[in-house]
């Protein structure tokens, strides 16, 4: 597995998102042993970047990651997030310095480690100036509890304000062939400032694998059943995207998932997607995308695809996402 840099942090070009091992998706949390074996196999393959958050579970996903990597801690970059859970009793988002101090100690304990390699604000807290939040994070860096810091789903202007207080290693946002929002303002800003980019849901919540053509087979509690891109006719409309990806996969001798990841990697250095899976075979498939080389024509065809129909989250969740089209 080749590597790239998120600011001053070196990671594998393809990482592993652990969220779905504990929450939200069909089958989540059913076989922790399988999830642990998958994470350990990831390290064998050179996948060094594991992503979790205190809210996943909540809490249980960090514990799972901690158990999986405890004997191999120095081989892995652990990224986790704070801000969606309040430890101060404050309603809603909480990125106050007091909450951050409580959150980091809890994450360190659950992960069974003495430092977090990459610590993200999970969503921008409109009630707390980002300068205060980043100031508190810089104190954690000075104390050695955190090595690098980042933001998730932040607009370009907020990224600039945060980076002026303490250098950001990475920004994490949804980015894939069906979600192109970061291209307008966020990605140019990150390249200007030397900040890395971590696309989450790089396979469109499984859609870009080509294996989901209806909601049949998804558990009743699977959140995709209420996601706007999977409902109200949008799923059928969005099949045009995966059909083009499937065609290119046939040309490239790859799977649709590998093509979707290879397209992301072709967008430039400092981009490190974190596809999620509980299964070793899917992990191996995703990791092999590092070796896929798309032709210029194939990249152009993928670039020209119209993004997915429908909002990427339900209305209540979209309100927590900063949106901006300019730097």
C-alpha cells in the first residue's frame, strides 16, 4: 500500500472506516470478532489509517478499535472525533473547551492508548467560535494527548479561521462520484493551505459497489431506508452513475468499488479515502484499488457524471453541515 500525507501525518492512501462495524448499517455490531479480524488484516495489508468516533455506538466503536489494534498500536494511525456528544450537559453540538477536555480523556481510555493521532471536530459548533475550539485542541497537542487535529464537514472560511490558530492536518467530508460538493470551495482551500483531505463514504454508502439496486435485503433499521438518495425514486435515478462505473470497471479489469476509489485517488495527492467494511474480502477488494490506474478518458467520463439526485442526508442531519461554494 502506497502512502500519502495529511499535512504532517503520513497515512496509507486507502484507510478503513470503522463506523459501520458498530452502528447504522445492515448487520452492524453482529460479529465483533469478524470486525476485529478485518482491522487486523488491514494492518497486514499496509492499511495504517483507522477512523472512528465517540458517537459511533456511542462509544462501543472506539472500544472495538482499541481492542483490535492494542498489540500493534505503533503500526496504526488512529483518527477519532468529538462534538456530537456533550459531556457538559449542553444540548446539541458541543465543541466547548470543557467538553473537548472531557471527550479526549474518554476516547483515550476506550481506545486503550496514550495519544490520538488525528482528532477531529465532528461537526462545526455554531455556538462556539472555531478559534476557541482549535485553541483547546492545540493545548491537547502540547500536552501530548493528540498529535494532529482536523475538522469534519467544515466550509472553506471556517477551515481558514481554524488553520490560522493551529495547523490542521486534515479535513474530512463526504466525497465520491455521487457527492462532489467539496470541489467548489473546500478542495482548492485545502490545497492552498497544505491540508490533507479524507473522503468519508467514498463508495456512496455502498451504492457505488453496484450491489444495491433496491432496498431489498437492507435491515429495517438500516439508515439508508430513510436516506433521500435511496428513497422517493432517487435510487432508480441514481443507478445511471453506478452503471457507468460498472462499464468502466469492465474495461479496467476491476470492480466498481475499485474504480470509484481509484477515481478519488486520481484527484491528487493528500487525498486518503476511508471506505468502511466489516468483511475481510471487501477490505482486500478496496485496498487493491491502490493498484488500479484509470486512463485519462476513463477519468474524464467519470468526471462528467452528474452527482446523485437527492440530499445526501435527511434534513435534520444536513443542518449540521456547513455548506459553502467559495473559498
